[in-house]
C-alpha cells in the first residue's frame, strides 16, 4: 500500500525529511474511495514526514481539506493518468504540532467509550444530494455537548469534513459491514 521513499527536490521538500509514497490509482480503478486510506496514512505521518500521493488527477478537494489541517501541497502531472501531489507540514505547522496537543479524538472506540449511551443516530444513506450534508449539519447544530452523533452514510462526505472542522466538531470515520460509512461526530 504505502512505502517510505527519500526525496531531495528542495522546492517541494520544504520541511519533510522523508516522504511516504501512496499510489491510489488501483484503488480508484476498483471503484473504491481512497479517502480513508489517505487519512489513515496522513494520521500516521511523523511531523517531519510528508505524503507523496499518486492519482490519475489533481485531488483538489483533498488539497483543500488538508490545507485546513495545516498541510501545504504541490502537484505535478507526469502522464495523463499520473499526478503526484506532495503534502507536507510547513515549518510553523510542525512546531505547533510538536508543542501542542489536539483535543479531538479520532479513534472510534475512544469516542464510544467517552459518550457511552449518549448517542443519537441518523441515517442519510440513499438521500439525494445535498440532503445528507444538510441533515448532518442540522443535527450537529442541535447536538448537546455530552452527546455524540452516529451518522450512517453511503460514502465519506468529503465536502462535509471542512464544515465540521469549521464548527469545531470532531469525528471518526469507519467502514460498516455493508460497505457503508459510519461517522461519529461530537463537539470538541
């Protein structure tokens, strides 16, 4: 899946001393959304590592999403179906990551343990766009601080994630046995 590679182009490398390579072209060709794999890889990066992501296109929504998490990005097209996008933390973001702790939980089990039975559930599978996003945001707006929201969705809602971050809503994403997605949302 992913391998560690060395990269020396100083115009791109910025602060990353080591690059983790991830090629998602076969995942996309198989009809699967690679966002969870990409997010898992991003979470596992050390502050001095960057991600070299290869896809058949420039992942503009992902660039926007990760920029809100403090990542810089640069893309280069090598062939019609081969674009590598490098994601790295600028020096100031690395310094902040080393000196501060994020108070959000990304682990599904820890969120379930924290909220116990204080959990609301909504199912937005099968709803036409933009209804899933609208219903989720409306439910989050009314969500008590001591309650988590379980959302059953048919795919990872890429455009919802920045909206959640802007509202200071933490989340964990996991796959369900029926190839759907479960999001656990909570106020941070």
